[in-house]
C-alpha cells in the first residue's frame, strides 16, 4: 500500500464514520469507516517506514574516483 492509497483510505473511512448517516440494515457504516481509517493509518505508517529504509546510498566522488598520486613531470 502506498502513501496515496493510505491517505485515500483514511479520507473515505473518516467520511463514512463521521459524515454518512444512512441505515443499510445489517451493515454499520460507522464501524466500517473506523476500520478503513485504522487500516489506512497502519498502511501510511508502514509506507513511510519502508520508504525511509529503501533510499539508496550514494558514493562520494572520492569513493568512485580515488585520488591519484602526482606523476613525475619528466615522463
């Protein structure tokens, strides 16, 4: 789950939990909304932790091109 989909789940969940007042018989939309919100928050935290760990390490210029010893000007 990526950051955008996590934020989308949080938004949809909060809308269902706090703004929608519809009775669908056996389905409690408020509970479904809170469940989506919690799943979105867990996904957001997991996405941020994974994004933080997967950054590549970039070598410095000295590691790629080691400094060379000066040459004797006679050659």
